[in-house]
């Protein structure tokens, strides 16, 4: 709570309280701040003090004003090597991040012709599709739609749906190690459903990456479509 007996300015105390409450998810909305009047009442400060605290947090890149929505907490950018064959979980954990997954409902009426082509699959082959939300440090980062052939890697399904790493499951169950990957990257806008899942406005640009992973004998292991807000990740290329 605010301590008016200390030499620390009130706006500095409010800044710390806001960030602490966002981190502990004390607000009704995990990302957006309550209204100005509610915050003034919550912290027992004037509008002038609150506005200075919020303004400085915006200047520091910790908060962001979204037109028509309010003020939201920003998500620190994650750095990821684009050409790395390391799985997402392993890559993020190696950088000290915590990684969690949430299984989502599949996208209805998603055409599988492209998927079959990418996986070099027969017309009657059973394709496994797993859609999940990837959270880094408890913040939504990426929506992943993962595809692979059931008759090749079907034993990985339970592990992946329980939050495990697909790459770890491949190594442990099939002794399969990714050898190379092909990626195509485009930039677009999220659907309303994607924006809700990613906690971003529909006006926020997103990366759409299509990724095909191959094994040592150039066999297609998986095909995935990843949707990530451009303000949350920096892709790096090693020359």
C-alpha cells in the first residue's frame, strides 16, 4: 500500500504497485488496467499522481495505451534464432523462460491439401492436428497448429496434449532427430479469435510462419503454422 511517510515519491510507489499487481494478476483483466477512477480509489492517490505513474510506465515501455481499449501491460520481447532446429520449449527454457501450453479447439474446415503436400502424405493417410497456445512466463506468445502423420508419430499425441515437447517425444519414442527445416514468413493481422487468445488488438500485426521439419533422410516429420504478434518476438539470423 501507499506509504506517505516515506521519502519515495507517491507516483514511484504507484508505479511499483501497478507492476506488482499486474504480475500477481490481481486485476480482473490479466492485461488491461482498471479504469482511472478505480485505480485512484485502489491506491488512494489523486488523478495527477496516477497519470504521472502510468505515463512514466508507458515511456519505459512497460505499459501501452491502446485506442478504444485502455492501458495494457506490454510483453517483453522474446529473442529466437530463426534457423535453429531446437524445439520451441528447449529454445525458450535455455534462455531462462518458463514455457507452458494450452490445448485449443481445432480450426474448423481447415483445408488439408497443403498439409498433405507438405508431409508427402497419401490421400487416405490419417493426419494428426494439434492446436495449442504457447505461453512464455505465463504470457501468451504463439498459436501453433501442428500436423504430423498418425502412422509415423502417433505415439507422441498423448505427451504433446499433456503439455510435453513434440521434439522430446520424437527423440524419446522414435529416436527421431530433426535435421533441417523450411520456413516461410508472412505478416498479417489476427482474426478475432486469435486476438482474444493472444490478448492483443486485431490491429496488431502478427507473424505467420509455415514450418516443415525434416529428418535425417529428408523425410517430412511435421508441418506447423505459427501465429505470433510482431511486438513480442525478435527473430535472429546467424550468418
